[in-house]
C-alpha cells in the first residue's frame, strides 16, 4: 500500500516547516494567505488526507458508532439501518454494523469488539437469546453512550427507542374482535425479548376487556428461536390439527404471518372467511401477497433516526463530561387494514 | 465519558514501569511469569482495553473496511451485506456501511470519507448514476485495495465479483421462448450500469438465436432511476396500452416484476395464460406472491463472501507491499421455475 502523504512531505516540497504546514491547513492567523494557498494546493496535488488516527488520539473521538442487530435480511431492520446511517452521515459519523444472529454469545463478543475499536457510542437491538444483561451494564459503567431499540431490556439503564408494543397488539386483537372473530389465537415468537412479552400482554388484555376467554393453549411459541416463514407454516399446521375452531390469529411478525397464510392457502382454508389474520411490522411484502395482510405499521426508518439522534445527544454530553438522564422515546404505530381481515 | 484506562494507570497501581506493563501484556520473555500474571489481573480489574488508535498508528492498519451500496432495503443487497460481515468478522475486520442512494455525487463523497477514515480496503457496488470513474481510479492510484461487485464498471482496473448477467438473461428469455411466448418485452431498468446493459444484450441475443424479431419498442427503460415496485406498475400500464400482443416479459429485477404483476392482476390480465413473466434476483417475496414468480437466482450471500475474501487477499498483499493482479470472479446463477411462466 502506498504510504499516506504526510505533513512532512508537503513541508519538504515547499521548503517550509511542518508546523507552518499544519498551521496553514488549520487556517491559523499567523500564516500568510499566500502560504496557505500554496500549502492547500500542494496538499491537494499530493492527495494529502489528514490522518484520522492521529486526530483521534488527540480528540479521543473516532467519529464512528457501532450498531448490533439480530438480523440484516429483514425488512424492518434494514429500514432501521437505513435511518441510522442517514442520520449519522448528516453529523459526520460512520456506522459499523454487526449481526448477532440472535445469539447472546456473539452479541457479547461484538460489544467487546466495538469497545476495543473505541466507537463513540453503540446502538443495539437485543438477540432473542439474551437474558443476562451484564455485558450491557459494563458498557454503561464505562460511560459509553448506549441506545437500545425495538428489542430492549427494561432493567438496563440506558435510553431506548421503542413502540408501545402492548398498545399495538391490543389494537391488532381488538380489530379481530371488531370484525367478528370469536376464538383468537396468538403466534407470539420467543418467550423473550420484551417486545414479545408486551405483544402477548396486549393480546391478552384485549381478550379480557372484551370478556373473551383467554386460552393459553391458543398461544403458540416459536420453537426454533428465529421468527421465520417456516415457523408460520409449522404453527399453522399445528393449529389446524389442534384447534380448528379458531377464526382469527394475531401473529407477531409479518414474515411468520405470511408463512402461516401460505400454509392456509395450501390447505384450502379461506382468509379471511375461515380465519382472519393480523401481522406485525408492515413489511413491504405484506401489501403484495394474496390476500394482502392486515398488519401493524412499525416505523423502522424513524426508529433508526431517533436512535441515532439520542445517541448523538449523549455523545456530545459525554465529550463535556456530562451525563444525560436515559430517555424512553416511544414512536407511534398504526393499524393498516387490508384483505386478510373482514 | 470516563477516560480509558492506560498502561500508565496499571503501572502506577503496581509500582512498576510502563515499559514493564507493556512488555508483560505482550508476553515478552524478559518479564517474570509472576509479574505478567499480576499485570493481566490488574488490567482486567481496571477494564483495560488496548487503544486501537495507538495500535493503528504503529501497524498502519485500521482493521475496518468500507462498503458502499446503492440501497440497503433490498433483498439482494442485504444478503450481500450479511455475507461480507460474516466473512469479515471471521478475519477480525469490522465493516463500515454507507448507502449511496444511487447517487454519483454521494458515492464520491463517501469514498473520500472512507479514505479519510483509513479503512484497509473498500467494497463497492456502483450507483446507477455513476458514469465517470475517476473517483474509483483515484482509490486504485493510492493502492488501496478495492473490490467491486454486482454493479461494476468494466474499465476500472480492480477485482470484481459478478454473475454472468448476459448468460442469465439469455437463460431467462430462452425459458419464455421454450414455453411458447412469441412476442417478448423487456423491462431493462436504467441505461447504466453494466449489469443492466448485459441483461439487455442477453435478452437480445436469445431472440436473435431463435430467429425472433428484436423490436426496440418492446424495451422499457426505467424513467425514475430506481428500480421500484412503482416502475413495474407504470411500465405494465404502458405496455398494455401500446403493445397488447406481448405474451412474455423478462424483467430485470424481482421488485419491478412484482409491481408489474400487481398491475396485471388488477386489470384482469392472467399470468401466465395471457402474459408470462420472468424476474431477476430471486427475492424471498418471489416465492410467496400469487402466482409465484419464475426468476434468476442471484447468490447475494456468496457474492458478499467472495468479495470480502478477495479484498482480504489484496489487503494482505498490500501489507507486504505486493500488488495483486485484479481478478474477475464469476458466480453461477440458476433459473428458478415457478408459476408465472407456463
């Protein structure tokens, strides 16, 4: 690799001191306009780039942030990534992205990696496998700005960007009830994280408020750990086998819902005539499948933007040795009515 | 932000010299086992992390690479990102990701940003708007390892990971011919980049080899610059208006194909009875829509892995001041037959 051009080379070429070159590039008043012009011209000709590592040692800033997400190939998360990058770039920050594959072990290792890279802050959405939070508390103990989004841990004292999952799930279930469903199942995904718990609680509350019986046998867990198309297919098969009186399902991710719909279509079960379905997240796909999927719109891009904005605020405060009280930012969701419900 | 623990603090705590601490952590033979153990224990207690910036100044490595892609929320590109990150992590590299939004100006700015961040190498898929390549030649002139994938520029002398777009498009068109289509249109996307050109040429060649008339009026360009669902809808409308004798379309991206299919479904045009459709890329969505979409499978994850592997080879060579002859790595594609063709 060609050696990077240094201040010294510019100085040698012009026959002036390194200090003069450095001051000229920083626009110090004690350097003549003529010299400044000459230095800038030479720097450009030689393709000089300031050494950010050297700069970083001085300012203790890397101007990079780390992002750990469970999965990249996922409509919601790729929207979040897009939002974070867009906002970070505006403020001159670069984003290092890591994928935890829903693994607690990997998530822990990746946090260490980001810390040793001296990122200025970290944004994270937890792996489904994460039930111990000491790795996150370590980050906070080191006063490194940390923001969680979507899959959070309530007990960790940092800022969070979330939606009101309980309210959204309530809205989804209420819609099934309002459109005539009498026996409503729930595909809840994994036991953890918090959003899975909250969506389940919202579903349960809606049933209770409408004087409908809550039947734990109608709550289907995700056995494989990832919320996949196949999980939707498998749970749909089981449901048809065990509870063919079910006439509505609230499913906690669109991808799983689409898997279930594919299975119902295959078995000749009519949606919404036989079973109504509400998904969660509003993947693009939800609008183009047949029938189109009623779902909860989860604002991924906005969540990404909000998460970076909060992180940036905390990075700025940390530079001044100030601490910021953790904030919980809750974004709005909406029910998108389509053809999978009556 | 809490100051990072330094070698000096460890030295002070133990009452030994900074040099001794540094040597102990690096396992030098002239330091006793007992001291090494003590230093490691203290480093752990104080939560010492080696300062990578300082390390970087010495080794001139940042252990980060840059990735510039046109769009993140895109099934193919998110698979590529996943492949790059997976492979990079294996080799201890972190990946900074930037999105050019198909803009040449932004792409140029982002390359500068990555260079000033002193990444060890760069992987890029070009924006549709890029027709001038001096920003890429600058990177090569500075001997910074550079690998292009998918949307490449043939004239830029760096390694490339591609598929044989011409062959794949030929295969797609031949399938339409083999299943009885007599008048085949092509939605080609933008005039640039290279893969758009090659897919068009593959389509044309297949018609010629089968003694079918090539009619330029049946080639629909993308007017908006991005290959979107809406573009598919708009082109489908135009096609129905102008050429209702068309009985097959080869469309150069699944998302556009799905837009077109949605419009055909809306207007009561039967797929594949009235019009057969072949897409390109094999997005997940292609398998779940009705009818399911026949398409070309483009191995995004493998492309990402191959791109990082090649970059890593070039980074290693560059460290030894060696240069590597640019390679063109061509990955296999396959036709996935589904229900949108007869």
